[in-house]
C-alpha cells in the first residue's frame, strides 16, 4: 500500500501544475476578451458621441429651416393680401367706370 500512496503523491504536483497552467491560460484568455470588449465599448461610445453631435447639428438646422419656412409663409401671405387688395381696388375702379367686374369676368371663365 505504501508504494501506491507514493505513486499518487508523485502525480499530485503534476496534476496541480497542469491545472494551474489551465487556469492561467483561461485567465489570460479572459483578460484578452475583457480588453477586446473594453476597446469595442470605447469605440461604441465614440460613435455614440459622434451620432449625438450630428443629431444636435441636425436639430439646429431643422430649427433654422422651420424659422425660414415661417418667414417665407408670412411673406407670401403678405404678398397674397397685397395682391388681393390691388385686385379689389381694380375691380372697384372698373365698376365705378361702368366696366364689367373683374371678379364677374373671372367667375364667368369657370
């Protein structure tokens, strides 16, 4: 029985060394995987920052375009009002001179 015990004891350090090597390899792989994931996270955060900056610029541009559109709409509305006033004045002048109404003439064209 003693011989067997000595044989088992002599294999135990080899088993510990083998297991230790496996654990070291697994730890190195985990560290490499962690570093790769950290780099991927940093790259994703950088892309997110660029996307957020782009979104902010687009929002500013959209606001400027909306303000320009409102200004153009007000300008066009003023032009339509002025043209309507001129048309009403011309129609009134024609009526007072005995001519046929411009509005009636336009309506008759339909």
